[in-house]
C-alpha cells in the first residue's frame, strides 16, 4: 500500500507532533524542550493500522521542517528520528551537537 496523506500538527501542550490521517490520530513524536529552541525527540509511535504506509516518515519530516522554521535544533534520543536524520543528511544541520 502507498503513502497516505498525513496532516502533522504540533501539540505544544502535550509536547508532541501528531500525525492525522482522515481525521484520526495515526501517530505522534514526543519531545521535550531543552532551553527555548532545542527539541529533544524521545519517542515516536504510529498505530499498527498505519504501519508500512509512510506515516512515521511523513511525521518526522514535517516535525523537523517545523523545528527548522523555528530556527531550532534537535537531539535525536528516539531511534526512529536518529535513523531518519542519518538517512536524510539534509536534516543533519538540525542536530544540536553539530552546531
């Protein structure tokens, strides 16, 4: 099955980015803030119903684009986020330890 259209929203109150598919919460990437501009990504989870459909990748790409738009940086404690950045080196400049 191909990638579904995913809408990603930052939920600052819950400290996570949420992936929505057709009005349903499909997954999220949790973070905590270090200072005012460093997002420490700690966990990514996608509902089993959306596994293999690219939801997690779209979620992380949108989250990292949002962080970049905020002139922020990231710490990838979540293995999925770390692997995503490794596979997409155009996001490596967001890593806090590379600044």
